């Protein structure tokens, strides 16, 4: 292991494992190991992100709550900027060293910003982020991602830096105004919109496809926020995007993406 690789490791102190044993001492024996793995995954991600100035309340995760850990499969982690702005929620998942694919339980699929793969050594003395996948790239019911398809941990930091720009109130004001005319805007919807915008920005493609991808996802979210059922597979029809409200949304997104790029350049 070289110096750079060593620098990516997150130490897991003995006190963390002792606390986990205390939290799960009344659990059925067959659930203890998986409960520990989820909690350690959240610990590793949280400690790693803190190195870059992000705030993570690790013990607020379901994986660290004895009741929720027993009842759910969640190992979510809410991430905040140093100023206290909520950037979104990621899901932390253990990826065994020999595994070729990251398995994402259907139960945890939701309004996550990303799903982060964590590898832990057999002695559970250190862990490292292997990579991540943005929520947009999940295609239910196929909830597996090949190891080599995971985006790098460095890209994860870039994603969160972008989100810090997106959470500025003025940045989303135009989109919020559009949303309120067609659906119901709330804090939950704001975070869901940020997750979809960020996922679209990660696509290695032309701006027009990024805009269209984000627009289709946001159209579904807007309709659902207003109580309208929407087919999950929104087929892109070029003619549709040229008229009325659909064109307006795409113009809003185009301006939004351009402003983000200008700030990051």
C-alpha cells in the first residue's frame, strides 16, 4: 500500500466497536453482524467527509439507532456544509473485498443523493470509500452496480462542492417559482430536486442531454408533488420539449447549469 492509498483509509477505533457491541447486545444473533457493518459504513463515510469540511452527524444515522437498526436496512447519512446548509442524504453500503458488484437493497432506494460503497478490512480496524453511484443511475429493479462502474471518491467531493452551490437560496429561486405553479414546493422537494440536478451534472455528455435528463426527472417529481401519478419511464420526445411549460423548464435548467459552471471555472 503506497502513501496515497494509506491516506484514503479511515481508522475505526476500538471504542467505536465497543459502542456498537453495547448498542446491539439485545439484538438477535443473526442480525448483529449486518447491523455492525451498516454502522461502520456510516462511520467511515462520515469521518472521511469531515476531512474536507463537511458536517456529518454520524450517530443520527438509522444504523446507529438501536431501534431503527433492528427494524430497517438503512445506513443513511445527512450531510451539511460548514455553514449548516443541508446538502442531502447519502446511503452507505458495505462492499466486500471480493465482491464484483455493489448490491443496493430495494428498501433503501429513495431520495438519496448517492450510494457510497465502503470496504472494511477483516479486523475492522480501517475502512475506505471504494466509490459511489449517483441516484439517477439506478435502474429499478436492477439494483446492482459493477465495481468498475463506480465513480471515484474524488468525484464524490466534487459532487458535494457542487451541491454547496446549489443549496444557495437564490440559485433555485427560478426553479422554485416554476415548481410552485405546477406542484407543491417543500424542503423535501428541494432536496430531491438538488439530488436530480447533481446527478444530471455528473453525466459525461453534452449540456443539452444533461438538461433533458434533469428536466424529465424533475417533471416527474413536480407532478408527484401535486398528487398526479406519473409513469416512471418518461420517453423523451424532441417535439414535446419545444412547447410551452416544458420548454420553459428546460430554459430554466440551462441557465442554472451555466451559472454553476461559471462559478466553478
